[in-house]
């Protein structure tokens, strides 16, 4: 197996063997680290994928004058049946600190993408609603993220497959089902 792994470490990119993976396996064994390399490799793989997707997402969203948090907030509002939600609900759904949600809403409101109103029955709560312009901007960003010529075009339309591959792992560590 070590010979096989060494051969893989010298393989050329694109030949179906990942030299990073085989190199880590070789070094793991050579350094006598306890356990196997797979937890480390899984975390590195997810982290690297997240960084690359984030870079592409940020580049695409910049064209629409949106940051990640604003994009997630607008799309979440667009998915609600009424087009609005409490500030606290947005924080919980997006797993964001209340201050981050408030600052993002401030930015989106100044751009005419959301409105803020008092809750009709709970004077302690504030409702955030998406405007027609906000819905249009979120829709354009979503279409661009799916485009084969966009910043995430390298996925080749594998968005669903990526989601389905990661879903069991997310649920296993305690996330909610999407």
C-alpha cells in the first residue's frame, strides 16, 4: 500500500489520483500520528471547498452590490410566504448574531432592498420585509450563481449533488434539515 501511495503522490493532476490525499496518508503513517488521517482530510477538504465557493460567491455577489450576509438575508425573506420575518427569526435561521442581522438590515434598508416595521401584535418585535427591488436583486444573484458562465460555473450544474452529498454530514453533527 505504501508503494501505491507513493506512486499516487507522484501522479499528475487530472489523472484521477489526488496527490494531496496520498501525500497526507504517507506522511501520517511516517510520522506515527495516532488514528487515521480521514478526519483531518475530511475537515481540510470541506474547509478548502468552502473557501473556494466563498471566493466565487463573493465575486458573483459583488456584481449585484451584495455581500454574503445580505444575499442570504434577502433570499431567506424571498422564501417566506409573506416576504417578511422578525429580526430574531432571521438571526436564528441564518445562524447569525443579532447585531450582524441588524447591521445587515440597516445596509439593505438604506439600499431600498428591505423595509423595517413594528410587529402588529408584539411591540418588542421588528419585522423585516423584502421590497420588490430586493426580490429582483436576490433573483438575479440566484440566477447568476446557477449560470454555467458565472463564478460557480466550474461546478458544472452539480449544485444539487453537492447539497445532497453534504446533507448527511451536516445532519450527523446536529444541523437542521433544509
